[in-house]
C-alpha cells in the first residue's frame, strides 16, 4: 500500500508540473500575442489617420521617402526586434545604431518620424510608441506608392537601449549569398519565401554606387547593356554616393517589376540577383514576376510576420516622448 501511495503522490506531482508548464506556455504565448490591430481604438482612435496624413505629405514631396520609411521598419525589426531602437541618437551613455555599416549614409526618414510623433503627441500624448509609428508609416508608404494594404498589429513599446553591434551583424549585407540571406531571415523567424517576398520592397528606392559597383563591373550574371548604363553614373574610382534605382523600370511605383528585372539579369544588387541564379528561390521569383496578386499577398503576410519580431509589450520598455532619445 505504501508504494501505491507514493506512486499516486508522484503522479500527482507530475500532473501539477505539467499543468504549470502548460500555463507558462500559455502565458509566454500571450506575451507575443499582445499586439493587436485595434490596440489604440480607445486610447488613440485618430492615430492611423494622423500618421497617414504626415506620410502622404512627405511622400508627395519626395516619392523616394516612401521606400526610406519602409526600409526603416525593416532595419528596426532586424536589430533586437521592432522596438524603435534604430531611432535613438548617440549620447555619452548610449551608442545608437545609426552609424552601423548598413545604416550610415543610407537609412533615412528620421525627420518624417519626428513630424509624425509630434502630431500624434498633440492628439494623444504619451500613448503611441515610436516603434508603432514606424510600423504604420511603412504600411502607409507601401499603399501610397501602389502596393498592398494590410492591418498593422500594434502595441509595441520603445526600447531604452540600442545595439550597434547587432546592427552590424544581423542586417544582411548587399553582397550576401543566397544561403546567407536565408539564414539571416530564418534567425528572425522568417522563411525563405518571406525573404523573397520582402526583397520585393526593392521595387522602390535607390542605392548608392558604392553598394553596387562591384556587381556592375565584375559579375557575369548581369545583362551587359544594363551594366553599361549603370557604369555611366558609377565610375570605377569615384561617385560613391551617386544613386541608381533598385528597379530601373518603375522606381517609384510598388509593383512586381523587381522580379521581372531579376528574370532578365537586371538586378542592381548582388543580393537581389542571387534570388534568381539557378538555385532554390528561382521558382518564387518566376511566380512573383508573373503574378502580382501573389506577390502582393505574400508581401503583406511577410510584413505582418516581420512586425512580430520580438516586440516589447506590457510593462517592458517605454513610450518615448521624443523618438530620438529615452525619456
């Protein structure tokens, strides 16, 4: 009887432990599920219209800004999660991410985010995070330039820290191999399909000569007439900051021409053309190049997934009053 009693007690202990684990799993899951599309419906119902108004004005003045605001969200989310860390200026006690290799002289749009934050603070002070503003602005920019719409999940809070080291290590460089791209995105919970779809954001925006010079002079998987045209504005030894459109056909319209360019070996960056170079992602590039609906749908889904990367929620972080500095 004694052994039977101890067996029962031990079984009960296992049941309790399993129950606790289950509760912990549920609680852990709910932390990442705290983002919702109606997060500000009561606390700041005008946030979406306020952000959209400022983004619309900025993109109307300079269509390239739409690409910059979209990229800002990507460069934020890939470093420590979508937490607004990229917006922090350097201080004596904090080394920000703006001077990281992938960001310096490249990431832009900070002044637009400042304007949005100022307007939002007038409507509902201390409520909306800078991280959420970046996420909304990325969606609005895409739509204004002709791309798909999606419901942005909100409720992120702002980081009190930044990581120059992570910005240098986690963002994929323009000379990435296909496997490196797949691995970098996988590390953030994104699939190869998500990676190819998100790369379609290069249907808008521009790149500096120093970023693509190696490709247009030394690589063989490039259309010769395309290479020569790019070389005219990107000499071998000068013009580092001269710009060229990532999509030479429709550089300020969000469409699927980016993929059509890859099919014709007219990808501007090495990391673009590796998506269509006789490897595992060729079929996706063909699909998106021939089916804009498929691209738009997958792009929107991938943006929602990217926006879910390690957000600060609940009592973590803070709601910054000024996006450039901690409270």
